[in-house]
């Protein structure tokens, strides 16, 4: 049972990374710039911020349920809150994440078209003499 729960819990991580990569490809396709470092650093920052907030929220919800650390037995409300924290609250969050994934809007066909277009752009750049590495052909702002 624990293995099944861990598989269900952990399946979101590779899916989230795939969404990040698709969003990065889409951003390059739209703007002509590849901002992978900023995108992934921002994602990791908000992941850590979310983990910190979730840790505080768990403590708050346990306190709200009347949990008392070190007690031999917990109250009925504390036990109910513990059950909610392990079942319904994660289920709600998973449902919201699934909804967000459906609303992502980029399906496999669209991503294949975007990647093909990016590869074609890269092929056009490699044929130009003196092409700047990493340039996408979009006009770049002047640097001081």
C-alpha cells in the first residue's frame, strides 16, 4: 500500500518538469529568447517558498485541530485533522494540479510543431556566417 501511495504522490514531479520544459520551448518560440536559467531558478524559488508555507500551514492546521504533542492520546478533532492532512487535503491539491495541467493548453501535436519550428530556426542560424551562438534571429536590445 505504501508503494502505491508513493507512486501516486511522486508522479507529479516528472510531469511538472515536462511542463516546465514545454513552457520554456513555447517561450522561446514566442519571443525568440531562451530564458531557461531564469525560468528554472524561479520555479525552484517558488517550490521552496511553497514547501516553507506548507510546513507552516500543517502546524497551523494541527493546532487548529487541537493536536497536542507528547499527549498519550489525541482528541477526536486532532485525529480528524490528521486524517484530513493525509487524505482529503492532498486529494484536493492533486485535483487542482490536474485541472491546471488540463488548462496548460499545449498538447503533443502543438509541442511537436513548436519544436520543429525551433529546430528549423536553429538550422537557419547555423547557415549564417558569424551567427551569434544561442541567437534566435530576433532583434536583441543594445547592451551598454
